[in-house]
């Protein structure tokens, strides 16, 4: 996917959010939710001066990333 838009990440999430259901699994929705969670965590760390990066946050983000990679192959 190529875009000159500053909204590329939002556009990418929306592609998955609006995808038709695949084999009665909500694959697009799973990917959308995981990407949205990752974005929220990244924004918090980037913009909240009181936010900290710790092992729990890293493990959470790793597990959400794994959901994306596991499901993108099925998409």
C-alpha cells in the first residue's frame, strides 16, 4: 500500500476494519483491534511524559504484534 497521506496508518487499520468476514472468523477485525491497541500504546509512550516503557508493556505489544502477523497470513 502506498500513500502520500499523513493518515496512512489510519487508512491501513480501516482496510482491516472494513474487510468482509473470512471463513466465519473476524480476521480483519482481529488485525484492526491489535493495530489500534499498538497505536494507542505507542502514542501514550510518545506523548505522555509520565508513561514508561517496561517489560509488561513490551510483552503486551509483542503479543499484539503476533496477532497481526498470525492473522495477516490468513487475510
